[in-house]
């Protein structure tokens, strides 16, 4: 049962390689987890942006429906002010505008907003819809 001097040296280097393999495996696993966390953060950001675009579309449709109901290309001042207030509360830094009808009766409804995640120097998001009123 006496072991030769070479076998104990082989056994100690084998233990060192196992430890290095475990550390490398942990490093690779950590990078994978960090990648998953980054993807989840991006997915949440895209979800919030999609929700903002949906709100803008609904608000623009609301104004268009109001104009169609009144059979007018210009909304009333109280209707416009109330709508602009809803735009400001529904979207971060949201503003809404309705252009005057052009020569062919096309009215443009524009909604702009700036998500809090973007800096003040980046361009604002906007949603634009046009409707032709007879």
C-alpha cells in the first residue's frame, strides 16, 4: 500500500484542475445569468414603450371620433383643452395637437411624449394620424 512518489504529485495537480474547472463553470454561468437579466430589462422597456404607443393611438382615435360625431374638422375649445389634459396625464410629458384642415379636408392629430428612461436631449416619441373629413 505504499504509494510511489509520482502518484501523490499526480493526485494534487488533479485536485487543482478540478477547482479551476468549477471556477470556470461558475464564471460561464454568471455571464449567462447576467445576459438573461439584461434581456428581461429590455423586454420590460419594450413593453412600456408599446403601452405608451397604444395609449397615444387610443387618445388620437378619441379626438377623431369626437370630430366625426360633431361633423366638424375643428374640435371645440373646451373639448380640445380636456383632451390635451388627458394626453398630458396619460403619457409622460405628453402633448397633443390638432391641425387645421387642409384644402382637401385632411386633419392631422399629433401626440408627442418623452419616456422617463430617455434623456432630455433625445428626440421625443410621436404618434400621428390623419383623417379626411367630408
